[in-house]
C-alpha cells in the first residue's frame, strides 16, 4: 500500500495494569477465575456529562437494556468494587509509578490531579463510570531520529472482565475491577502500520523497565486509531500481540477503501480486532460528553520530587554489551530473563570470575537443553551459587558437564559433583601435549575434537583451545 497517497495516519493507546494493591481500596490485584463467593445483578443507565449531554456511545449501550451479573470473591473484592462504599484514598505507589512513567516519556507533569468520571454503561464498571485522571501531557517517545508525540498519560481504574456475553445478559468477573491502569495516548504521528507496532513496543519496553507492571495475558492492551482520506477516524480495540497490528490495520484500510468505492458512509466508531485480522463493530466513537468531575475524591497535589532515574531495558542491553562483552543476542536474552524472573544477572557477573555469556546460558538456554535432551525440568535458581562456585574453581567444567549435572540433579534431587568433576589444569595440559605429539600433522579442528572426545565435557572448551594453540606454536 502507498500509505502516503492514502493519507494514512494513526495513533495508539496503551493500557498497562500495575501490580500490588487496587487503586481505591486495599484489595490485591489478583484476578480470580474459580467459582465466586457471591454474585449480584445490576442494570445501568447513562448520566449526562459535564456539558449536560449524554454521550452517544453511552446512549448506544443503554439502549440494549442488558442485565449484568457480577461474580465476587471475599478476599480480592470489597464494597468499593460493588459501588456500595465510597472510594478510599488513591494508591500512592500507583500514582508515583504513573508520575515516573510520565517523566520517562518526557511529559509535563500535572501539578493538580483531578479525578474524573468517564461514563461507561456496558457493564464493565458497577458504578456506570470509570475513574480516570490526567497525570502527564505534551511528551514524546523517540525511535531513531523521529519523535512521536504523547499528549496524555493517565491513571485510571481497570474494568471488570467479561466472562459471558449474550444479547440481553452479560456476566462479569469483579476481581479485575479497580486494578491501577496506566493509559498512554500518542498523537496520530504514525504514517505506516509498522510504525504503530514499533511505537507500541517502545512504550511497552519503558513500562516494563519500571518493574511495577503486572505480567501475563491481558495485563497490557493496545488500541489503534486510524484514518485515511475520505473516511472517519476508527478505533480498533483488542490487540494482544504486537505482530498482529500491521495485519489488522491493513485489513481495516482495505475495508474502508471498499466502502469508499461503494460510496457508503463510514462513521466514527470503535471496532474489535478479530483473530483472523478483520474487525467487527463494537459501538459509536465516544466523545467529551461522557466526562464529569469525580466528587468523592479531592484534588490531588502530587509530590513532584526528583525521581530516581530508571534504566530502560534498551539502555541496559547497550550497557551489558559494552561492560560485559555480550553480543546483542545474549544481552537481549539476559535482560528479557531479568524482566520475566525478577532476577538481576549483573550480580552474578560481578560475583563470579566466569564468562558472562556462560552465566546467561546457565539461567536461560541450559535449562531448555536439559529439558529437551533429558525430558527433565529443573529450577536452576535453587542451585545457582553452588554450581557457579564449582565452575569458578575449575572443579566443574562450564561445558556439557553442567548440563549433565543438572539433568542428574533433576532426576535424583542431589548434586553429585564428584560424578562430573572437571579435569585439573595440570592433567589437561599433559593430555593435550600427548595428543599433539601423537598427531603432528592433524589440523587444529581435529585435535580439538580428540581433546573434547577424551574428556567428554569435563573440560572448558575455551581453556582447552588456549592450551592447544600454545603447543601448536
């Protein structure tokens, strides 16, 4: 597609859940799916916003006259989620994280945070509205030499999770309601679908770098707003996989092109991204009429203290490459593992006089090799210090001996170092000397194969090669 000729432009919205406590109560952010402890029913109606008008999207949902059933749990939901009790003071940790993200996105931080009510009557909020507040504005994210504007960073409460939906009755899981949610909106600066994906990936990386985000399916969502010449702005919701963004956007462009050719009117609307990369109608595009001030929460004056600089994942990858000699793949592997497991591999780089590459392999690729070769799953974190200490002393080779030892440990639940004990430097040197003398005309590759074959993973390959080269000189 010629996106420039199409007049294509796009902006995205990122929604990221935060870990810890909910935004307006002390319930945890655990999302439960088992049999509920209680249920209750509601019907909702739309309220007029600050302008005195009822929002078109809210009116559309109210016209369905649906019954909503909510499933609650005694330990993760309370009267606040049921809308039977006013909200408690805002979660300060969530507010601080949102302020930190706003600063990382080069935003101007709001000096007075006013919580607003956003009318939502599709059943996803028991109150009929979602609480949201502007925290940062006029920021940007940079990719290469191009800046993409970020007009707003908001802190809001997550909605309920839909469990079942029919024409006249929806069932919702109440445990998700109230989880702190950071909403980041960009300007329509993306000129290709690939730029949409790249910007979403960059913002997602910045969010994960805070260490405060929830993980797993549904914890981060992307909405994409697009427009082309001759059509209206369309919002596409429901992206889980970043790779699907260009495919869905291209399908939506083609759908709108077909409607333009047939001279059919294209309305401003919200559509859902389907699994086959097409989109389906959800509701009309909401407007400003659905917003009005929250009267239960006083205006908040955030502490605009100097925040500790957070190293982004991209910056850490660059530093690992420079400081520890890791190539791009291993640096990314290390940072990805740290992000997923909450473990700082740099402490191991500094603690042990071992190749940082081997330490990354020990935590990331070696467990996979053990599972693939021996059908054994092993938690390498439990025995990391013992194995790395033996490897550092030379009592255990950093080669296949570690794999064999871990496989044996997975089966017996015991670390039998004697069984996989490495060869001393003196004995290794003697044996290499004998092999070189007996095979004087053999190429270095063949000699190395003889050495490794003799010791079967009980020696470090790099160390053996150094000794072999020395004798060949």
